[in-house]
């Protein structure tokens, strides 16, 4: 591929927090639970307990995900405590995407999540030459594969995308430290040759 001549940023934006799966006492079976974006906070004799509240999507039964348990209130940041008490949505999302916290609470995270993919599209069938560098980034770590995101944004099938990479028409920057089939957990830089991409898009356009 020729040297990079342009750069675009594609940002993955979740439209909701991930759901979790756990046994529902009311349903009597494992169910999906959605994040309510609300907290329960209890302070008693300088000891603080805080939970993020989830609801069963089938029956609305609630389950509390433990954030702190019996923590000395003097060790809790006042700003954080205020956000918990105010049901601050960005704080709720930060905890809902804390997969280690969810694991400690003994629940599974559903692998699928709704999201949008923003950023300037590469013009289909454009005559522009050279390479473009794509920065693929996300507001939160996701269980979505890099190849799924690229195929969607480039308008290719996963098979075509794989062929594009195999042919040398696209490559992940080694400094990104990930592979095409990895989940998007950090920023990823991808180099794409416009002419090679155009050839695969032409194949997609042609009737079979």
C-alpha cells in the first residue's frame, strides 16, 4: 500500500448499557436484566453501601449490583457520592460497562449490544488514490468484533472484508496490538488502499 494521504475517525457509540444474565427469582429461570441507570445508596454509621439497580426485562424484578459494601464514608469521594445520589447517567453507564465489576457480582454479560457507528464514510466508487488511515474508537469497551464494525462501515460482507485484508488492500497497524477478529477494547488504526477497496465495492455492486 502507498503512504497514507488522509485520516478519518469512526466512533462506536453504544445506545444503551449492556444487559446482564442472571437467575430471576420471580421468573424461576435465567433472564436478561437491563440497567435502570439508577443507584441505591445506604449510609449507616459512617459505613456506605451502594448498588446499581437492574431490572428483569420479563417481569421487572429488580437486582442490585454491588458497587461498595460497608465502605468508610471518609474514603469515598464526595463528588462520586453526589453523582450516585443524583442517579448521574454517565456514572451509571461507567459502572454498567465495568465488566470486572459485573464478574465479581457473579453475572454474565450479554454479548450483543445496540450501537451506532459515526464518522465520515469512504466515498463509494471514488476515483481517489492512495491510502486512508481509519481510527476506530469506542466510548466504552465492547464485545463487538473489529471485522463486524469494518464490514458494516465499508459496505462489505465479512468474507469480502477478509479477502481485502488477505490481499494486502487493508491492514491493522501493528502498534494497535490486535487482530481483525478481536473485540474492540482499545483504539485501532487501520490502513486501507482506496483502489483495492474500490475493486471489492464494484464486486458488491455487480449483480450475481
